[in-house]
C-alpha cells in the first residue's frame, strides 16, 4: 500500500505514526514556497503541518519546483503527502517519531506551470512566501521578469509580486511576508535589495516599486535542523514494514529544530500564526542572538573539537560522544568556556548553557553519523571566524588560560602539519596513515611546519597578525599551554594525552 490520501483510513495509528485529519485537505492555500528540498520539508513545512493539526494556522503550501532535476510526479502520486521521521536525543532521552505531513497542497513546476503559479497571486488568502534556493539563489542577475519563467529566483519572485500588485490594483493590504531561509546573513535584507534593483532594471513603474517597498515585509531568518533526507534502503524498508505502507518521499530529520524570523511588526506576527504551535520557531525583533548561539556553541564547539577527535581515532561525532573522556571534554568546553566567554548583555550565561545542552544532545544523536574529517574542511577559516573571537573574549574576562580551547587549538595545529602529495593535494599523517587536509591555507601551514622546532612553529603562527587579524601571542599564557599540549601529542600520542588531562575526566 502506497501512501496516499485514499489510503490514510487504512493506516493504523497503533504503529505510532501521526495521521492527518481529512479536514486539513480542505484548508486554503496560504503559502507559496520556492523549493522542494528536504530542509524546507523538514523544517518550515513541519511547523506549518503541526500548526494545522492543532487548528492554529489553517493553511497549506503551494510548492514551486524551480530546478530541472527530479519530477513533481513523485509528489502527485502520493497526493503530496510524505512521512517525516524525527529521530534524536532530547534531555538525554531517545526520540523517534513518524508524522505524515499534509501541509503541501500542490507541487508546480516553474518551467511547465508558470501561468498556474502566477494565478496564485490572485488568491487573497495567500500571504506568505518562503524560499530555499541555496545561497547562490540570492544573487542579482540581468533577468527579464516577463520570461515564462524568469531564469533566477529573484526574477521569479519579482514576477510573482508584480502579478500580485496588478491583481489587487496596488492595495497595500495585498502585500506579502517574504521569508528566505538561505544560509546567508541578513538574507531578507539582501533579497529585498536585489528585488528592488531588478524592478528598476526591468523599468517597472514607480507606483509598483512604492508598493513593493511599503506593502511587503522581507524578513531575515535563521534555520537550523539537520535533515539528512531519505533513509538508507534497509532503514526505509524496516520503517515501511512497521508503518504498513510504502513512501518514496519519506525523509528523516533530527529532533532539534530552530527557525528564527526577524520582525517586530504585529501584522507579520498575526500572519505567521503557525509560530504558536512549536517552541522551535520564533519571531523576534533581532535574531542576532540566535545566530551567535549557533555560531559559537554548535559550530565553534565542532571546530575546537574536530582535529582533536579525528587525531584521537574517532571517525564520527556520535562515536566520540560515546567515549566518557571526550564527552566530558565537550561538556566542559561548551559550558565552562564557550558559554562563559560569549555571555553578555544580550545573551545570558543561562541562555548559553541551555543552548549548549541542546547541542550536546544533538552530538549524541544515535541516528546520525557526522564524520569528523568532513567537519575539518576549511578548518582555518572556521577557526578564525568562529573561535578566535571567543579566545579574545575569554582573555578580556579572565586572567587564566582556557584549557579546552588550548587543547583544541593545539590539535588544530597538529592536524594542519601537512605536506603536498604527488597528486598536488595536501595530506597529513597519523599512525602510518594519511588524511586529506582540505583547507585553502594548507600551503601556509606546510611551510610553517618545515621548521622542526614545534615551539617556533607555534610562536610564528600565533604571532601572525595578518593571518588572524589579532596577535594571539599576546594572550597571556596561551602560547605556553598550546606548546605543552602539542609536545605531549607528539611524544605520547593524541588519545593518550587527551585521556590523561583532568579536563577530559571531570564534568563540572
């Protein structure tokens, strides 16, 4: 039995799956969504579906397929239903849920159904536009919005908004709430700027441009949820056997979810009523706090840990978190160093610790196999952007050296001890094996490590103000602590050194 609207009545909830009520299928279309990818289906569409099931939002999504890959047919033959498998750890408890998502009303191809897409502009209940077209999608190109369809995402968006303007004769109440979820800072502001510039390039009338500026809300947003996508074959077959139906669109998402939308407008809050259904989605006048929490405590913890974990012999994050020493290290690093360093007038220490606890749960997720070697990609840029500001903040607040940060930085320097291979790429060596160093600055570190004196290597790198945009050698005691750990790594091995540190033994 294949998942479809017709077969919903035959699906037993005894299997634990959440089945939608028939009344959801009669809800009006309120959202136009550019993108069919798993992130949108696993996050915004998850919130909308949950709100509908609780009688809060009461609206469905028209999904726009903009790329030439794949087909809308896979959605239509399942009546646009798909199962979201939610798996993870929350408060140290394993979570595994199955929800049949019924938020999608139609899937339209931009290439084949552009006139149908423009017809959606005449729907007075459709008030929201969501996008995820990858970071490349939010870019200005010389696009003609009269093409069917325009080539770029901003071109398609502008074409739709122009049709909306004409459909309601420029009525201010017909404006849209536009929420891009592409992973770039100030995505709403940048998209708005591009759309306005494109309107001028297309010589659209001033009245429309005024309506575009005054009647529409472009909201910055931040999304955070790991959505690996389709389950592995055996896993999917086991799930289908348990659920009692087949589903070619079934996807998995971790239990953690965050969608922060930036707005202080009361009308926007009213339109985005789905926010009330789940604590993972929030509207705030400034979402920088959420960006900072994610950057420092999720990404920063990863960056301080990846070299250490990989060189210690751990392949995945989950594997490392199952080790008591490494789990203690991560806990102390996040709670006692990063959370302390980043807390300020906008982010309290308790807020930082609460987010850190969720990060630790995510790291322990038994359903994800996040490779440490993948996290080391562009190691230097990540270290500079995510972690050096934390180091500087720590030393402004405290006179002592942060052990976890020093340990992680020493492992970073050892990981970057590399050389150019015969194939022209850079590789490092550990325990008789080689590993790839995928870093734009690999040549810089290969040159530094030509010096056999590890102390001089550390001094040279830390004092490079041009590289770090600050003098790390001026951080009192930091260089000495990094040298101590680096020598211990070289003499005793990474795992042995790491396991013997008090920092990896005590959870404070």
